[in-house]
C-alpha cells in the first residue's frame, strides 16, 4: 500500500498515467514504490492512502499520528516526503513498540505499537507522518518469551537501540557519562552529502603503505597544533603531514559508535576509559564524540569530509571494524540492542544459554547465522556506498569463520559472501587472522584469493631476528620475501601479507627497543594484562635514559626496523608516531589510557627529526624501486626477481646461529625503462663482518643508498651514493641498502 498526498488534485493529467500504472501493479517492490513516491507525489500531510484495488481509504491513527504499513525491505529508517519509515526485524518477539522522544528527554512523548497488519514474517514496518527529524529521537520495546536457558531474553520494559541506527544519542561529548536511565536512542539522518566529482584512489596492495592511527590520540595533545584536537576535523588538518611523510593509506582504529565511559574508573587520580573503542554500540553509526561539533541529523558529515579530503589528496581510508562482539557483554552486561531483539540469534550461546567468549570481551557475535550475515553485509555496503570507505581491517577475524557452536568452518559463508560481494568488490579486505579463543589462521585464513591478512608471523619472526635471536635466519628470509611459505605465489601471493612490526596492540617501535618487559601497572590489573611475548630489547637500559650510547643504539635499531619493513615483499604497515619515536612508556596495552601515554607527542617530531627524515626517505625509496614490491621481468644481469644470500652471494645461508642475511630484488622496470636492482644486507649480530657483493658487468657498480651503521651519514641522495667495489664492511646491528647504477652515472 502507498499513501497518496499530492499538493494538487489527483486529476492533473501529467500525474494520471503513472498513478494508473501504480494502481494496476500492486506488487511493486518497496524500493520501486519509494521511488514513485519521491518522484511523483511531492508529499504534504494527508489522510489518504492507496490500496491494491486502487480505492482510497483513511490512514490509520496511532497515538495521534497518522501511519500506514511501511517499506519492509528497507531496514532502519528512511526519510520520505511527509514522514519517516521505521523497519525492524525480530524472529522471537510477539509484539513491537516504536518510542519517540524529544531530545534528551527521559520519557517518550509517543508510543506507537505496530499493528499485526504492519508485520510480514518477522519484519515490522511502519511509516509515521508529520515527524520533523530534527526534533525527535527514537527507540524500540519488544515483548516475547523470557527463557534465558534457551537464549530468549525478551523484556518489554527494556528500551532498545535500532540495530540499523545511523546515528546514536547519549554519548555525543567525549568523557561525559550517559546519565539517561533509558540508555541509547537513535536519530533519523539525512543523506545529502555532496561528493562532487569525487574519485577514490584505488591503490593496488603492492603499492600500499598503511599508517594505523587512533582518531582522538592522533591530535588530542596540544603539541599537535590543530584547531580541533581529537576529532575527524583535527585529523583532516594533518593531511599535509601525511602527504609529506609519504604513506598511501590511513587505517582508523574503531570509529563506530562506542561508549568510552563503559568501564570508567579512577586509578591514582587518573581516569581510565574504554579509549580504543573496540566495544561497538552501533555498527552503522560514526562515533559522535569524534565530530568537532554536534551533527544531530547530518549523518557523519565531518567523517565524510575527512574521507573526501583524503581522497582528493590521493590517500585511502581503511576502517578497523569489530564484528566479533558488542558492548553488551555477557549475562552481567547491559541491554543495548541485540540482546533484546534476538539474543539467541545474534550471539553464540552454549546449550544452557550462556555466552561463548571467543572475543575475550564477554560475548561473541554469531556471524554465520543468516540474519547476522545480512546485517554485516548491509553494514559494510553502507560504509562503502555512503562514506566511500576504501577497505576494512577485521578485528579478531577468525571469529567470523566460526560456526554457531563455535567450531571453525572450512568455508564460512560470511567470509565467502564478503569475498564475492559486488558492492565490496574493489575495497581492501584485511583479516586479523586469529581470535581470543586460540584459533590462529595466519596463512590459512579462508580467503578465496580475496582476503589479505595481518601477518603476525612477520611481526614475531622479524622482531626476534632484528634483536639478534639465534636460529631465526631462515624464518626471516621467508618473511622478507613475502612469506611464500604462507602465501604461495600460485595462490594469494605476497599481496596477501600485511607486514608489520608494530600496531596499536603491543609495544610501539620506540618501546620495542627501550623495554625488556611490559609496564602496564597504570591499567589497574597488576601488570597482568597485555602480552608477555614482546620479543623486545632495551639496548642495555630499561626505559628512559640520557646515556648517549644507548640512545644511539636505539635509533639505529629503529632505522633497521623501518629499512627492513619497507624493503620486504608484501604490504607494509606501521603505527602512527613510530616515525618520530613516540613512546607509551612501556605500556603494551594502553586500551584505557586517554592521556599522554596514548596521545601522540608531536614535540618529538622536532626532537627526533633524524628518524623522521629517515622514514620519509625509506618510504620514497620503496616507491622508487618496484623490484621490491613485485616481480619484474627481463633482468639484464640474469638475476632472479628475488633471491636470498649470506655473507657471500649465491651460497646457501650460513648456520642457524648466523645473523647475516641478504636479499636481492632485481628486474627491468618497463614503466621507467630502467634496470631496478636492490641488495639489502642485514647484520643483526653484535660483530661486524666483511660482506662480499654479487658480481656485475664491468660498466655497472654497487652504490650505497642506506647504511644505518654509518655514524656520519645513513642516507644518501642519488648523486652522492658511494660506489663499492667487491666487498664492504657490514657493521654490527646494521642494515645496508645497495642499488646498481652505471659507474659513469
């Protein structure tokens, strides 16, 4: 059925043909009906509706509002001329009420119960006329059986947030507790953002350099110098910095609506919050407290502006998304949304109705139930179409491959659907291929040659090799070469490997070489939280020091790390602030630290300018040398595209206790019409060695581009690269990069 409220009489000739067509085609889909409505009726308030026979009948009236059955195929809310469509679903509920609130009011000003005729299957849908979306918030109440042992938790007194809410009220100001006794409500939003002639960068994985950051922490400290610290707008002000650094892609830690006050507590006068945001309240809504100004009904315009400006400057934006659990927790947690809609569908439950906890956060989303699959697909499509997001990193993604009983699936339907979805067809899909339940799938994540992975083995193996552990030589060689043991060239290949040494979880790079052990006492758990497997080395002194020899060694170790990371096959990623030595003071799990522990200290950019300049150089070096990033054909020296060497070229690697590893990348770059040959020599040991280089034709020579062991100068411009003859001294704990140039050049 479709309400008809033309401002002028229906007899106007230009409207009659389409009206007749609609009357004679009562089986039109919701979307077709909605299209007709928007184009042809220019609706005002009226009391008429069309029925399939074409006769007119009065609209229904509920709680003083004129209503009619809505668009059952359009979950969430849809603004139409003259009204708002509300659609939700619940398999277990026996009745549903729509609650309308004035802004920040405790009690609803209207309660509209869905008539039985406004329900098809398990879907409730109603259009309410005469609403001004600027003036109300909404929520739901559902009634049904309460049998917790069967997973049924319906409670008609609970006020529930729409699972498809596009904007959430109750937590719009960071650090201000939601005091509403009725919890969260949703707002109806407009989708009127002008993308102009917007174009997404579409950067291949082989050319991508990912920079992980926290929206608030990136600019919150006054040293950031931005006008809107801690917000999307503040991040937008830093786009010139990101461009100057050279990265191609920013990966935003969670920006879905979350409640930072969820576990708010005081410890030694320090307020601890859910700072990271890995406990989502709503999957479809941007975090309101990340906007610099209130956006009551404008649907995340500031986030859209950020993405548009990034794209205009050639930067991609990836979201870190959390579909493995929600903020509702276990039996002791709050009712926010899913518990009250269909607890037994949305969560993995034990046979006696308790929550499986493969996330480590109290509950686990039942991702491979068809209803939850559809929700996740709808959500990701929404972010791609309405926000133009370039990709997603899936937190604890192995959970997305578990069956409803928690067992791993060989071909999880959700992961397959995401891999082949047409709307998501050109975005990056990156899995954190493990979960808190012990399922570790790095190299074996179900992918359909579509998914990439955070390569946790790269992080662990390379950390151990670079700090000088023995018996790591062969593992390090595999990681630098794109982990072909995990991602064979005939399968996904090295583009599936997202290589990283640091991320939000664990030590930052400065702390990796400043602390032997974690120092998480400030989190309030007696230093029991956070991993104990850091594979770090403090270079002789634990923590902060003024010892110049220790500081010099730490700087060299960080340069080594960046050199190897950016000269490894695969997609490099590093944590924001690592490029100028930011510290977390030894805290390897600062999820609750909304303070200087987590906020970037931009004053270090000037203090550690040498490191920053080095990282800039290495990013540019990677971009200039495609032989590092991919196999190139037609090498003029008969070198293979990629090969591993020891202290002498072409000989098998030395014994397992060796610390010297060399990797050769070589090929002819047809695009630049140049021979591209790079030789990386790594000495992670504590003794220097004489390195012998591969032979070249007479007119060609090896030139040093980078030498982290050179106390005078570590990087060289093209026209100042020293020429090396047959051999060179490779210093202790250092990396040298050589390139081939004509001797006459």
